[in-house]
C-alpha cells in the first residue's frame, strides 16, 4: 500500500490503472496515512504526491470532502483505492473490496 499512494505501483494486475481517492487535508484519514504509513506530516506527504503527479508517475488523486463522498468515489472508479476508518468501511457497497490494515 505504501508504494501505491506515491505512484511506485501504478497498476493493479487484473484491473488496470490505480486511482487513489484521498480525504482532504486535515481529515483523520489523511493524518493516519501520513503519520502511520509514511511517518511524515500531511504537508510533506501532499508535497510528495504532487511531485509524483507532476512527474507523471502518479495519476492525480481524487479528493473527497467527506467519508460519504470517498465511499461514492471508491464505488464509481474502477481500480480505486482509498483510506477509510473501520466504522466507515462498514457502509461501503458490496462491489468494493476491503483491505484491512491494522
């Protein structure tokens, strides 16, 4: 997962191009992703993501203003991956797979 959000892995084997779906800066999900996964601040992570998008190594992430919007985008976008809390993941559509990271 660590490689996916910064464009080091660009495609799913059977689905195609990965589309990341991020919550907006300041959300608990972005704080967790930055701190727990990358060990950096949100600002540093967002700068790294912007750099990888600029270089063409990462498809521009979709940004969701709410958990509901994030779930909707994950359901619509083929090959999408996003970060949700365990509680929020309980309300995703059956067509969206859950990868639990504890």
